[in-house]
């Protein structure tokens, strides 16, 4: 079994910061681009898409492929 669920739970327990961003499921592409640019400027990080404010609400994604393409 993968350690991914444990890693995800650990990320969700952390506050947003320079290397961790929570992106709501209903995001604008310009907002996502700004978030990804900030993470790149911080030498990397993690953006969790489909997570509400402060990581306390998992919203999910209706179309994960569309979200993936928006991040390209």
C-alpha cells in the first residue's frame, strides 16, 4: 500500500505557506498560474487542487483532467 494517503493527511494538517497552497475546485486559471509561479519562485512546493480554505474542507474535482490541463 502506498504512503500517499499519509502524506496527504500530513499536508492537509499544515497551514498554507510559501511552499504549500490550497486551491479551491472552482479556480480561475490566472489565479492558479499565480499560485504556481509563487511556488516556483519559492524553489518548489505543493499545490493541492480541490481543497478549501485552510485545508479543512476537501471539495474534490468534477473534472480532474481539466484541472491538470489548466496547470500545464
